């Protein structure tokens, strides 16, 4: 089983990755405007951003958060 400190480090790393994907989404929105959904890069950024949100939520649950990661 992983130590609590390791899990906190994972949350920190996941937050950094999530912010990177969020930044890419904003940049692509600024570049392509309302037609951004036609671009594969934007779809990938949205998918990866949401995946990182799920990772963070699951790791918080492992640390003892009362909120289930399924909501």
C-alpha cells in the first residue's frame, strides 16, 4: 500500500497535468473560436483534463474523503 505522502505527491502531479490540459484547451479556444470542437487536439485536451479530474477525485477518496469518486 502506498504511503499518504506518495498519494499527496500524486495529487500534486495530477493537478499540474490538469492545469496543462486546461491551458491547452483555453489556447485552442482562443485560436479556433466556435469551431474548436472540430479539432482533434481540443477533444484530446478535454478528455485528458476530465481524466485528471477523475484521478484527483479518486486519490482524495483514497486519502479518506467522504465524497465518492463516482459522483
